[in-house]
């Protein structure tokens, strides 16, 4: 897990600077790869800077995927262990209207690891916020791999690490050996279902090679 230090809370602090201050617990690798391991902490660290929703299309560099973000996203890459394999996971996200919008992406390199990776991400998305599922349906992302039981869209309710109700919307999907997790997270009082579903529905995944 990550333990972030909150020495400063200003609009100038970027996601990259927040994660750069992370202290890893263990042998230098984050075991939990779900973006929700970072999102509650990022939401807290960025709470002082909450612009209005200003939608624009963006995505991580070098990955054939685009989403509609309501703010200018920034990207960071973090070493993780997912499905028992050490790899790099990127996260591209930002904070607006007191909501965190983020996309996590990793290439497992082995088809056999995709299903266990999605299952792990699904489990962690729920457990990291001590959450429960309010609604669930199969993820409907064009060009994504089919027949993945844990490629799902979830509405979750849970709690922040320091207490307080949270809401989270998660979409998990895969293409080839790549896995993705799109997440919207906010305090229950700040959560806007329309914005969460706009972000989730905006995923444009390129066709598989």
C-alpha cells in the first residue's frame, strides 16, 4: 500500500508530485495495483484545487485509448505486482469538482494473466474503500476483450481511510494482454453520478492489432 505525506495542499501540486512523495511499504513494490489504492489519497491531496468540470479528450501517452476528462490529466507510472507479476502501471488522472477521475493501465505481456489480474483489480477496488456494490453490469467497451467475467462496471459505496463516506464508479476491461481500470471517486456529498457516468461512457479503445 501507499502512505502519502500531506505536507502541502495547494493547487500547484500535481499528481506526479503527490505520487513522488509516496513512501513504499515493503521491498520497493506496491502489491495492490488497483487505481483505488491511490485514488482516495490523491483525492485528499488535491482537495484544495477543485476546478469546475471542463471536459476534454485525453489519454495516456503510447496507449490507444481516449476518455473525456473534466480537467487536464497528468500521468504517473508506478511499479506494482499484479497477478503475481512485477510490472509498471500507469495512472492518468486529475481532480475537478472534488471528484477524482483516473485511468490505470498495465500490459501483463501474458494472456493467461489477464483474467486473474482483472479479478484482483475488482477485489481491490472494493476492499480498498471497505466498500460494497450498489450496482453491477458487464463492462461495455468497444474493442475490449470479450468473455472476461471480471470485466465489469461497478457502482460502489465505501469509506475513506480516515473515515467518511465515499462513492466510487469503476470500469474494468482488457484488450489482448492489457488491462484497464477507469475510476471516479469522491466523498459521498460531492459525488455526481452524471459526471461519473460521462467519464465511464466516454472510453474510446482502439481496435486490437
